């Protein structure tokens, strides 16, 4: 139960944090392009030092972050609650009796029988 909650929280906040980092990377790229453009102008400009209100993330970005987080959390929860796959073992490639190569494959594992005591 606790493991399910922890993994669901991880898969909810992980994509949200990733989208936050991507937003900051795009902001840094915009600033870099703007600085590069200013250096190329080589003109004397009056610098406006009036403080501006910082823009918060748009509603679209917030909704997208929540949707991506919920989708990842749901998929992780669904995978954790799915039925376990049957155990399989790998049979490596080998030669058969006629000398032909038989490719490797997964086969269902045989459960060892308990001897009668």
C-alpha cells in the first residue's frame, strides 16, 4: 500500500518537475537569444530599470503539467496492480540433431515438483 502511494506520488511529481525544468530552459534560451541580438546591435540604448511584475506560468502550462502527472501516476498504478507475468526462462541458441541452428527463445519455466516425504 505504501509502495503504491510512493510510486504514484513519484510518477505524479516527476513529470511536473520535468516540465518546470523545460520551462526554465526555454526561458534561458530566450534570454540568451535576446542578449545575442543586443550585442549585435552595437547601439547605445537607454536601459529601463523599472521593476516589472514576473509572469506566472500560464493556465495552459499548469493544466498540461497536471494532466501529464496524473496520466503517468495512473499508468504506474495500473502497471503495479496488473497480474504478474508467468515466469519464463531463456533457452539460448543451440544446434539440433540435424546440425541446424535453433534460435534462442523464452519458454515457460517449469515449477519444480516437491518430492513426497
